[in-house]
């Protein structure tokens, strides 16, 4: 359904040209969940904004690649056509529902507008559709609460309303950008479960952007790990968790607190990935991860690793991916 090929995005800043996305490729099928994982500045949100067509241009600019959706390259379409696809076939769920919703309009009205503008529904029909959607995302007393404003809902309930907005026009693809980051842990799990359930039911493709490995384990089919604007590992979720084929992925997995591991080493320190992600204005030569990598060799400083095929449907941008898998 969606195929992104060799996508490149730059930002022109006063300090120079920032290569935010440097040749990213992935695909998402109907009913499938791809998690895009990475630290801040890894390019995960920027690549999603390019897919949605909501990149700030300028300073951003797509400098290369293709974004094929339902057989068409979105980068060749005009703004009007992209807006139509964005409204009806793709939808986005943002991290901060409070700033994504209009604060001065009741949530029921905002939902109903989607049906009035895009489906030509009457006021009464649109209002009913809005209440149905609010029930669908399990807002208690939905009919009464349709007249409430965004600030009258809790964070978790607001995020449910964002999900309802995204589902309103039955899109084929939803991009959820850190949809649970601002929520308490227990509410996070409820919202993710709801999103996963609706995604299965509606057979939508879902791109889940996150920095949290805990969120993706139960809901994703595949994971693309990004670092310095590239995908460094791409794998089915269970294979990646069982044996990461890139030291960066391994570092991320090792730095997740685990009760069993704390017991084994007597509750010692949590492993961390030393150093910081590179500035995108000055990406290190060779492998961009080499200054932080515990396995780095001279070849890593000299040659940028290509995407090696690890197994079917699995790639790693590491010269030493075999050693990395063997370590676990
Ligand atoms: Fe580490 Fe070298 Fe692999 Fe880069 S290519 S991740 S530096 S081992």
C-alpha cells in the first residue's frame, strides 16, 4: 500500500544544510504495523511528515526518492491532490492532542465537521456519526460529552478523540507520532491497545513512530530502527528482539530495565549507549554510529556500511552484523 524509496529530506538553516533523512526505504501493507524507532533527531518524525505532506517547506525540502501510495508517487502530485489524500486516505495522530485539537470548539463539533466537509453529511447525520465514533473509542457518556471542549477531557481521553478524528474517514493508512508519550504508563497501555484493536478491525496500515521499545513489542509486525537519518536495522519484531543485528539496536534493547536481568547481575547498573547522537550538520564519516559503538573497527571509520541482507525481510547497516547477532 505504501512504499517509501530512498527518501531524502534536507533542512536549510543558518548553520548549514541539515541532512535529516538520508535515503530511507520501507513499505507498509494493509493491516500491518511498522514501528519506526529512534532517538530525537534520528529523522523518524521528519520522514513521516514527508509521507503525510506536512513538512515545513521551507526550511525543509524533499531532495530525492519516491513515496508511492496506492500506486502513485505522492511527490509528483499537486498540493490540492495531496490535501485530498491526506484528508481521506491517510490520517495522522499527534503526540500532543491538546495542541492538535481546536481549543475553542467542542470535540463533537470538530468530529462532525469531518463528515460535513468530506462526506457532505447533514448537521444531524454528522452529529450522530461523531457520537458513534466517540463511543467507538470508548469515551464514557459520549453523547453528553460531545459538547465538551478539549481541555475538559483527561490526556488519555483526548488521545482517544485524536484516534477518533484519524478514523473518521476510514483511512487506509494512519501515522501515529509518539501517540502515548505524554500519557501515564497505565493510560499508555490502554490507548495503544485501543489503537491496535481498531487498526486490526479496520485493516489499516499503521506507522507507529516511537522512541519507546516497550510500546512496540506487542503491537508492531516489523521495526525500522533509525539513526542519523538512516534506517540502520529493519526486521520482523520477534527476530529483532531475539537477536539484534546492529549494535545500536542492541544498545537500545539492553538499556530497557528488566526485572530478570537485574536479578542475574545483582541489580547492577543499567547499560547505556555512551555518547550522544551526532549533529546532522556533521555526520561522522564511515558508519555514523562508530564513535559510540563498542564493536567499532577501523573499517567502520573508513566505509559507510551498506544495508546488508541478514535474512529474508531483514537488513542491517552494520559491517559486523554477524558478530552482533552472535553476541546475544
Ligand atoms: Fe558499529 Fe562498525 Fe557496525 Fe557501525 S559498522 S555499528 S561502528 S560495528
